[in-house]
C-alpha cells in the first residue's frame, strides 16, 4: 500500500470543468485556487478530478484526442493576460460578453505576445518543455494540425498518405504546418504550466491531486494514429473488435464504448513502453491515480465491431500482472487505485490484491438487502476508497428519492436510525467507515438533486456540463462538512 493512501483522508470529486466562473466551463484560473482554499479550510486533503484530456464534441473526458495532452479548454486566459502576453481588455472591447470570447483564438494571440514579449527564461522553458515531451508532443501536435486541416475528420478518413503516415507526407506536413504545430505545442506548455502551478499551490496546503486514467483510448486519437501497432487493428487501420462491458447495473444491453483493444503481444514484446510512458505523464500531473475499468487489465470485453450493442462480446485475457510489474519497475511503488466495479471475478481481485491496490466501494450499491454485500461498510477493510457515488451515478439526494419506503427503511435501520436526512446519513456513513479514503462528489456536499448529475451512462445528451456556484455552499454546509471530517479523524 502506498504511504499516501495508508492514512485516513477525505476527498471531494469535482472536475475542473465544474468550477464556477465565466466561459463555457471552469478552468485553471482563480476559482481553482479558491476551491483548494475551501478544501484546506474543511480539512480535506484530496481533490479528485476526471481525466484532463482534450475531448471530442461530446465533451466526455473518457474519450480524448490524446492520452498525454491536457485540454486547452481548461486554460485560464486571465493567467495569459497576467503574463503580459495577452491584452484582455482590448479583446473584451470587441466582444461585449467576455464569456463568449473564443478561447482558442485568445491563446493564439497570447502565443504571438509570448514570442514578442516573453523573457528569455520563459522561451527557454518552452523549448525545454517541447524537448522533454517530444515522445508524445510531436505526434500530437501534428495530428491536431492535420485534423484541423481535414475538417475534424477521424484520421481513418484522411487522404491515404496521411492516414498511413507516409514518411514524405509526414515530413512535408511538419514543414507546411509548422506555425500551427508550434501554436499547439504552446497550448500544451501553458496547460502544463498552469496545472503544475495549481498542483504546487494545493501541495502547500496539504491537498493531493487525484487523477483518473481511462484504461482505453479513443480510436480518433493521436495515440492510435501514431502507434497503430499498439492496438488491434487490421491492415487498413480499422477495428475488428471494440471495447465495452456486458449488460450490467447500468444497462440491459451493456455498454459499447467503441475503443480499440490493445495488442498485448506487441506491448509485451516492447516491455509495455507505451503504457510506461503514459503513466509517466500522469504521475507528473497527479499525486494519486485511479485506473478506470481496472478489471480490463485481467480480461476485457471484446465486441465485434459490426455489433450495435455490447451483448455479443467475449472476455479476452490481458497481461495485467506483467503490465503492473513493468510500471512498478519503472516508476516504483505508486499510489494507484483500482476501479473494480462491475463484473469482478476472483482473478481480478487477486490481481488487485497482489499489488496491494485499494479498490472502490460505492454506497449507492450497498443496500441491496444482502448482509454480505461488499459495498456495505461493515464488509470493508482499510485499504479501499469509499464513495457515496461517482460521476456515473445519480446524486445521492436524487438516488434516495427513487427508493421505495421499504428500501429507505432498510437503510435507516442499517445506519442506526439517525434523525438526519437519508442523504446526510449516507455521507456520514462514508466518512465514518474504516476506508482510508472517503470521497464525496461535490453535488452531495451541496445536497443537490438528479438534475445536477454529471453523467448518465448509455446516454449522449446533456452530460459533462454540470457546474456549481459558491452560493450553493452555505456557511452551515461548509461548517458541517469540516465538523464531520474532524469528527471521523480525516482532517489534515
């Protein structure tokens, strides 16, 4: 067990996009620092986010254009103005509503300002960043520039010489698109600078950053385009099988995610270099990491690409033990959390336990009436992370409103018939459990209903858009949270 995770802690789950502020979504500006201050004042030492990558049009952080790159949508333009690279007042005079400013064009203007006015040390830092990250940044920047050139089409729709990475076409593209490529690299430089500054600020206040690694990557990504051999693709670069999960609690037809599967033989032969490098980037960004869909490292559900649902798939073994050994050999004992939800077999549990990884306990799954339910608090050991719910669940207030009177009676009985509301009692049960880490979604701290949930699995509309505002956090709620964190010995 990692030393970081071998201590009683409390955490809040809130994605950066859910922070308040102007613009279409939250960013790494002042409100992110205000949130760290709130966590610190409440004695909370873990801030869990969703993946930070550059999303597709559906905004899902679990389907990104790169396993390494950060999302430029999270960049604070105020920070760029503060550096003197962008005259924000000049821009807002041209657009009445500052929230409607085009962030990508502002970052492009800041790059011009950077080239003209940045100090030499900053220019050296940018050059060093590009060199240090070249193992992924060069391909990503070219991929994004070509994607823009071809009207955001997936790479398998590009002209053949670009799709197949013909050496001459790639060399010519790097030259002809150099200005755009440099601008894309600047976006990544700014993202990493802003994120690492926030992470350092959080560290000074005793707050650890907890990140999330989707086990699979998007087919429409720089990773697949530049590393086709890492994935199960045919000679034309198309997928014959796709990832997902069979029918479960969330969906009667399962979930057809559509991601490519890994060619584990190739990864074994290359000592899992692609994964080791992926982990290197995430370890720079975060103090703690969750591997989403951990069971896919033991066996993954392979669905024929021609199938519209996930029903007709099969479990195919994966070399998770060898992969985790390779990661540990390169990076040492790192604070990993296994997302071990869904159909979990003894083999998955053995893999998790062999590497002493904490699994996840979800209280919304706990009260099915069986005393041996693994999500019931009296069945926990210390080495786990308990959640009231995750980004894929309804809010706890919303969930309790769907329960029958009999189900509510059972939960109240189990929790000792508290006089407080059911959702508050469930929060208290999480914080009071033996689990080393207890994480509450911000919606549950704010006692919000179903209309505030982050994601509904199996749907494509209206997800990933929720944001909070400080007016929702009354002084009484903040004080109550701090009291509970202290009461259950989870304070810093």
